[in-house]
C-alpha cells in the first residue's frame, strides 16, 4: 500500500496550493505544469472505450490493480483538465479500493478548484471520479 | 443613442466576475436583457396577468390586447403587413419542428429531398433528419468554398425534381457568415421550391424585411434579440398560413369542437394551442421596440465595426487560426489557438471576467468540415465596445502565454 493515505496526500496538496494564496494566475500556471508533467497514458490504453465523455474536453481513464492498490493512468486533450487529473491520480493511485470509494476529495474545494468538479462543467472530471470509484468497487 | 447610455440599459452588465468587469461576448448563445424588457415582465405579472382570448373581464381583455399588440409590433418590425403570419412559438427550434412535422403530413413524400447547408445549426438539421429517417426522405447538403462561404453553384446542382424544400441559415451561428439570400431565393423561385430561412442569428444583428425577402418560412428566437427565453416566432407566407398542417393541437385553436369533427380557426391562432407564453411574448415586443429605437441598421453597423476591429487585431496574433474571415459578417468570430484546447482558453478567459463560448456550437458537421473538435467563439451585441475587445485581446495574449 501507499506510504501515505488519501487524506495525508490531500493535506500535502492543500499546503502546496496555500502558497499561491489568492493569486489564481499562479495557481492555474501550476495546474498547467502539473498537466504537462502527468505521466502519459499508454497509447494502447487511449482507446475509444476508455473515453469518459465530457461535453468538450475528452478524458481517457485506465484502471489497474497491483500489490499497492489501484493504479490509475489518465489523459485529456485539455491541459487544465489534465492538471486536475494529475491531482486526482496522485491522491487515489496506490490506495486500497475501500479508501478510494470512501474518499470525499474535499481538497478540491479547499484549493479553490471545486468548479471543475461541478456537474455543469463541460470537462468530464466528475464522471472520471465516478469511474475511478466504480473501478475500485470491482476490486473490493 | 450613445454606447454608454445603451450599456446602462442592461443591469447585468455592471457586475464583476472574479473581481474583473464582466465582458459578455457570448451573445450568439443569448443576449442580455434591457431594463425595458425586464420591466415588461414584471409589469405584466404585477398589473395585467390573466388568460387571454375569450375572457370577458377587464384583465383578460388587457392581457389579450397586449398579446395581440405584440403580434402587430413583431409584424411591423419584420415588415409584414398581415400580422396573422406571425406565430408565437417557444423559439427557433420549436418553429422548425412545427414546419417539419407539418410538412411531413401532407406535403413531403417518401423519396423527397430537402436541401440544407454545411453551416446549419443542429436545430435546422435534426427535425429534417427525423423526417427523412421516418419517411425515407433524403437530405442534400450545400458544400462550402475554401473561404467557408456557401458554394452557390454547387447549390443549384443539388436541385432535382424531388427537391421539396430548402432550409438554410441566414447567418452561421459559428462563423457569422451571411447567406446571400437573393441567390437562394432566385434558385428557389425558378424551381418553385419552398424555402425556410433560419433567422436565429440574423434577426438580432441586421434589418430583416420579410416582405422583401419573401421566404416561405422564417424562424427566430426572442432570447437572442434582447428578449426573454422560451419565446420565438414562426413566420409563414400566405400560402402556408392556410395550408401548413398543424403539428400540435388543443384549446384556443378552434371554432367548434365535437367528438366527430372540429373546425379550426384561421390565422396564427391555429398554430398556438393551449395557453401561450403571454408574458414573454409581450416582453419580446418591448425588445423589438428597443432594437427599433436604436435602429437595426445602426446595430449592424456598430457590430460590423467591432468584428472588423477584432479581426484586424486577431490577425496579428500568430498563434491564432481564425475561421471564416470576411468583411460582411454578423457579429461572430470563431477561432482557435494553435495546439491549445478551446476549453483551456475559455476557462482561463472566464477567470478574467470574459464570457465566451467554446465547443462545437451545435454545428458538428461544420466542425468536421473544418477538421477541428471545436472552436472558441466571440459574438457581439449592441452594448459591446472596442475597449472590451482591447481587454479581450490583452487577456487572450496573456492566456496564450500561460498555456504555452
Ligand atoms: C442558427 C441557429 N439556429 C437555431 C438555433 C436554435 O435556437 P433556440 O435554441 O433558441 O431554439 C440557434 C441557437 O443557437 C442558432 O444559432
């Protein structure tokens, strides 16, 4: 299992983002950097059946399981969405399925990026979180 | 009217978004509403609300008068002498569906063909596609030239003895390109084919005189013309006013009803079953008066200047691809930032208080033709200014830097 639990990682991310304070530009620049550094999903996993249909930006999600828990890789054609994915993958990968299903991911709100998970948002992220949990459910 | 005083007529424009002045450039989706329209809604419910037609009491007479006066105002605005040719609907989409369903009952036959264009909004594709699928009909599509304008010579070649209707957009909601209606009309008339003009994006931006254009059908939405949502018109020429079969029926459309046989009224009411959207229709008339007080020619001139101004500045940004650059456009510019997703650009510009639209704009066939997933679209209204465009350009450059 991961050395840090979900809430610990969330706390770490909140501290990281606290650094930006009210400066949304730096915050988004950081998010864009995270998006760019997201490990690439294997080309073989970037198939249509792995697409989570958001209205505008497409999201691909691949889920695996190993000794450390769930392993998620994901990608998007929009870089801000990719940045959000990087955060979600960092929090949920290598965690055990039960913890993933229970996670409420409140850090998204605390770092001021909650709007990206709203159901009206056209980026497919909310569906991605649901899909991540569904995949975890399969491994219980 | 001065621009500054025009802006003051729109209460919503004064607000801040994310601590920045709101710059509203999503007018092709829906425009903001002037205080006159907002007041008309509240006045109606505060003083005049009653169900219309057939009521003997004072309020009902008042509401009926206002509603029927709105029909006259709308007819005048569009240069139509007989106001019965103006049917109130819930909007462009509703109007097109009414025509498609009506025509499919008597007039359209299996194997018939309808001509559309590559520029159409889904609302002017799907009702025809539904007819085609259910009845063995066919859709023919006018292709585009290299500059994305309609290929009129290809259009004429699509005409066949089976062609029963031409349904075409007056202005492209994605590119802002204006259809040469005279060319459509002359071909339609020569072959004696009815034609429908989708005016959802022309009626807000330019003078539209229906007795000059003389289409068989014209449709538009109030909410894109400074009026309320859930309201629009279907204009029919004299022939279809009496001949178009109704798509829906119910109270208010009849002379007499028995279980054996119903006799329908003539005129617009035949197409308006049930209690109509009284308040919004009345407020829509205020929107038309508001536009007419400024002048449609004036509105077109102002918005054309904004388009020219923005296009010129945007041409100088090397990272930008613009689609459908043209001198004669109705208030819309579509573009992309090279190697960036429209969603990212739109998300960041929103942070600066700029409202615009990203995506396929309900024109997926056109997106496919352009070879893109989506575009970024800015669209103007009478209240937009060159200063707002300057601000937009400044922030766009900044966002391009942030993303690259
Ligand atoms: C060209 C065109 N046609 C039809 C529509 C549909 O209008 P509504 O959604 O008001 O029915 C729109 C609106 O976006 C449009 O731009």
